[in-house]
């Protein structure tokens, strides 16, 4: 590690401690990356392992998978401490020879290859290197170990293996999945068939060639049981039929079928237990051929049982397609699959030593200068070049786990691309960025992450009930009932005082859903507490209702919640009401509510409307102009942390909200912005339109109405 001297400290000034911390963390990250990985001994390899010593083995130190320690042969070998001692204990009065030693080593190998994929790959599986030359044994890189670790957790636990892999390019993720499937076929179980679907014919040819080369080099003895007789001339990879798509490994009674999404007939399943869908996001989607049809055909025969595998794997190619939907479902835990993302900085080759100085006149070492520059520019969110990223983004890479050397590589590579989206499509830093090909993220990730510290589970979940679900009786006998599956989350219940009240304390904002089916947008009712704005502190989210419901019932539900929270100002977003008829139009629903609830938000009237006596229009109308205004305001609110968030789900919506090419705003395809819109409207009304809360003596509803009737009509009011 580069040491920070006293001279350096003087030059670094107040930033010395921060730079020292960055350098220490960078060294720790590099130590993890450079940690010893030996797939043969098992040191630094995948999964939980036990360190044992077998003195007269070709290598003395072994780091064996814990599952292997239960095998009788291994238990006895470890206890004996050497092959000879084991032999003498087990085979009394028999002569120990080099031949007997090799037999025991071969048996050890047979056990080890069943429990240790990395050992099997590095011992028996030959592949063609990308850079050319002779075939080499398959040694897992860091990203591949992360993938296999995920697969092995499912296999060892007895679960069906299901994964959706979103990846950056050029680290061998596809090859790794295919060889893992071959391992299951050649080692674990007789008669399990595999189906691999590539996106192009040329790719399927390459996969077929890879399998043939691997099987050609594979030792025949390990395709047979230990005592099984075989001929040295046996064919190991035999074509089936005339299509050239299907091959058999006769010794394992298994088939390997390789098709392409361009030819749906080649993708039919049936009798396949292992299915790899490669580069799914790149599959063509036409009237006759859709990715969904290809996938349904391929997966039709795969049972949900152990030692079956389905893997979707792809680089990203925009949003809204099949791969994007499957990844989102897996990430949210809504499918039988698990999601895995590999960022570019988890791939070993994307790193560049820091040797160039940023300031030739500075005595600081290059890496210290780099760390200082990164730290001092962590809040800079602009750049003068379209071939560079701002300091705030590079700082986010550091926070996400990239090393300084990886960030240095990113800076150099970024100069090849004229936009962030182009770079992100090749080298995504997170799974959200991977899918963002058009549009620009509205909210800075660092600002969003700062807000996560105040998020927490609700204190209560339930519903608010009145005497009825709608009409005047809906506001009578209001009470909150705790329910485990209630859609109203309460972080802070309403506060009441018999003697005093706080005017303009609570604000309730409603984003209306379009319908109530599972595929429709969600309705949101948000409650904001403005009490501490009296002392200059930010408003706080205290409650939220979230779900699907008819629009008219939603309006009454929101009114109940507003009434419950001390007759809060009720702001209902009216666009959906105005464009969808549900028991009448927007004015009908809102005027019904206005008849029984006075504190309903109305739009400001123009001088002409006032002059002509036009009726007031209730609800917040979000059009192209007002949306830009409230989103621009929300950007400032998030950047300056001007309110306290409680729901992390809303922050996830911030992270997937983009500015479109035509200057509009929207959620990325497959994501929602319902919670975000309640904050956008709410923060605008809360901070721009409502007066500060005031503590006053409590009055009754009758007293307030009487006071309003006594007001003198003046020219100003007219």
C-alpha cells in the first residue's frame, strides 16, 4: 500500500484522512481480487471448505468441499493422514505399491469431481482459449466463480436450478453455464438431456464445436463407472438424425441438442432436464416468431425437481422485452428463478494500473493524486466532454465496489464512446443501468442512497374504516384496524390534542390508478406530516396506502384517510379521473367528495375565471407543463434532501425514472412511478403552495363554519 507521509498529509490538508481511508479500502478490495484461487488444491475455491492434509498425495494440502467430508473414503483418508496409512489400515496383509496408490488417487478423483465443479473443470474439461492457441483446461475466473457459487447453492440445497443471468460482455458466462450443464450430465446422473438455444446459427455452431472438442479430450474412464469395462476406441460424441442439431454421449445415455431462436423447430423441448437460453434479449420478435413462443416450446418438458436447470442468459438489449421481464420477476422474487448481475468491474481484465500523474508538479504518488481527485470531485455532476463521466458518477462506481484501478480503466475506455448510454450498453455498472439504452436518469444515485437511511418498515399495517365505504357515512365513526395484509402502512399515527391543533399539518396526495387489474398501475394515497416545518425541519412521510381499487372507491378511501389525519388537505391527481368515466366523470366524483369534505385541493383560478364566476376545479391536473414543474421541483427536493422518506420502494422508483429523448419524463419500461408522482405533487404543494403550520386553540367544525359565515364580502374577495 502507498504510505501517506507527513509531507503528503500537508499537501492533502483536510482531505488526508479521507484519502488514507480510500487507499486502505482499495488495498483490501485488491487483496480479495488477487486472493489465491487454486481449483486443484481447492484453496480459495467455491463454497464452504475444510482444510486437510494428505502427506503422500501429489499435493499435500487440500481444501475440500464440506459435502465431500461425509464420504467414507475421504473421512478415512483424512483420518489416516496419508494414502499409505489408509491402505495399511484398510487392506491388512496386502502389498502396498505405486499401482495401488494410483487406484486410490483415481477413486479420490471420482469423489472429488462429483462435489467440486471447479476441480472437475480444471482437471478434465478442455476449452479453446479466446486468444487462440492450443486447448486449455477450464479454470474459472472471478466472475465465473460468482456464477457457479449461485448455481451450486441451489444444487446442494436440493432445489431445481433456475437463474436469469444479466451480464457484461467477454467473461465467459455462457461457456460457464454450458460446461456446468455438461458436468451434471457427465458426472452426476445418467440419462439427463440438455437443450441449448443460441440467438444465431453461427453461435450454435460454435457451441457444438466447443462440446465436441471438450468431449474428444475427456477421459473415457470417467464416462464409465469405476469397475465398468470399456474399449479405448469407443465413440464419445455421436450425431443423432440428419439435422446435425442433436448428439449423444453413449456412455452417459444423454443427448445434447443445440438449436437457434431463428429456427423455432430446432427449439422444441420434451425430455430435456437442462435448458440454456443464450442471449435471449437479442432474439428476434416478429409476427411469426416471438421469444415467448420459443421459450414456451423449449421449457415445456422441464420438471420442477432437483438436478434440473433452466438458465436465461443475456446482455441487455433495452427494456420491455422477454429477458427484461424475466429478470425483473426474478429480482423481485415473483418467479421460480434467481437473478444474477455481473458488473463490468467484477471482470478481472477491466483494470488499468495508475501510473500517470494528474499533476506533474505534485510530489504526491499517482495513485494518491487519483484518490484525492476522485474524493474532491465526488459531488460534481457535470462534465465538459461527452466522452467522460462526472465525478459524482465515478464516485458512485467507488461506492459500488470498483477499485481505483478499475475506475481508471473506465475513464480511459469511456473516451471511445460519445454517450453514457453507449458505454453502459457494453459495460453496465448495475442492473438498472444495463437496461437503460435511451433516456437519462432524472435522479442522482448518490442522492437516492442518502435517503435510504431513513427508510424503515411501517409500525402498523391495516385499513381505515368508516360507517360506509362511500358517501357522507364513509367519514363517520372512522377507526384504524390492524390487518396483517392491510394496504395502509403507517409509520406514525395521527396526533391529536384536546386543547390545541396544528393548522396545515397533514397533507394527503392521491395518484389514481387506471383500473384495478393486476397489470394496471397502482393507486397511491400518501400522507405527509408538515409539523416540524415550523422549526425549519423537513416534512416527513408518515403513511401510505398502495394497491388496486376502482377510481371512485379510491377517492372515498383517500377522503377517509384525510379525515382521519385531522382533516388534512386532500390533493387528488385528476388526469385519470378526467379521462376515464367511472360512475360519471371527474367533476362528479370530486364534487361528491367536496359536498362532505371541505379541505379538498382546488386549482388556482385565473382572473378571467374569477371574473366570469367559473366554478372551481378540484384536483391536481398533471399535464406536460405541470409535470415538468413538479419533477423539476422534486429533483431539487431529492438533491437537497428536503423531506424524509420512509418507503424504500419509492426510492427504487426514483432510480428507474428517466428523461426521454423528447424532453418528457417516465418510468423505464417494466417499472412504475406511482409512488414517485405522489411525492412530486406532494412536495410541490407542501413546499410551494401551503402556508407553514400554525399551532392554535382547537375549534369545533361548527365554530369554524360559523366563523366563515361571518366574513364580510369585500371588493378584494370579489
